[in-house]
């Protein structure tokens, strides 16, 4: 089955800096890659996703890039703010069929004022 | 608010007991997914139901079972509870049956503590 590795496990940045979280996946058939943000004690919330027919997607300060050849994808957050502090999870799946989401183990992002 | 509801919010019980967690999906969503989240294991997929039928199975123990009812709400039953079952249990829902590629919206979770 699919295996998703996520790095780093923790990331500390200063407010205004950029943050990058990287994930690698094992199944070359995977073609859907969502990112979820989970604040302490709250539900995971989808913040951005990308499908394999595009290499990059942006939404304001958040962007995701995908390299299908290398089987890795990354989340980029620019101009970080304290409210960006949370645990971020990447995931991968195959569109259609009986595929389910396989999650990485998460990255705790701490943004210091 | 994602539109997915879960009850109860917290549950404290003893080893060997049985509990039932409940989930109501967003209006119009046909799929329900159950996940277990513990500190050392991240988000682990347990099981998916689509329109009342089991669709996909993940790392669900034999002591655990689930079902989806005609009104599309779902219940996760955990029996012969062990200390290691203490975790956050999330339900998510999605519009179709497309498994992982169907955008999933998570409920607020049920925190289970087994003493």
C-alpha cells in the first residue's frame, strides 16, 4: 500500500519567515495530494490540495508543489504569522476506485512573534 | 464548522468495556470515514462507508466495527477496550465514493480515554 513520509516533524520559524514542509510518497499511481492543518484540540481542516495534472497551486500565502518523477510534494507558507502555528499533515491517494487517504505523521509548525 | 457532527465529545470508560461513537455527515455527503489519531501514530484510517455499504477498510481491529444507517449517519463500535485504544476518533465525510480523492471534511472528534 501507499506510504507517506513527512519532514520535518517540527519546524520553528520567526514571524514573517517562510516555512516549507516536504512529503514523499511510494505509490506512483497516487494522483491526489491534500494538506490539512490541525490546531491543538481541533479537527483537521483542508487548506490546499493538488492533483497530479498540475505541478503547482497557490492560494494567497500558501502554495503546494508536486514533483511526480521524484514522488514528492511540498507545502510552502510565506510571510508566516503566529496563527499559522499548528500541525500540518500531508496525504496521498489514488483518485477513484477504492483508494483511501494515507497521511504523513505531521509537522508541528511554531511561528514565534 | 465543517458540517460534520460527532457525539460525544469526550468519553471516559474502563478497560473491557464497549462504547459507541456517532457521526452525522454533511448534508448531501454519502461517504463516511473513521480515523483514529494517537500521539505516536498520526491519523490512521479505519474504515469507509458509502451509502450504507462498506467501501474500504484500513487498520481496523477486529474488536472494532462500524455501520452506516439509511439516514447516512454512522456509528463506530469499540469493544473489549484496552488502554491503548485511548485516542481521538475522527469521522469525516465526502460527497461521493471516490475514496481518498474525494475532498474529506472532518468532524470535531471524540476523545476516548480508557482507564
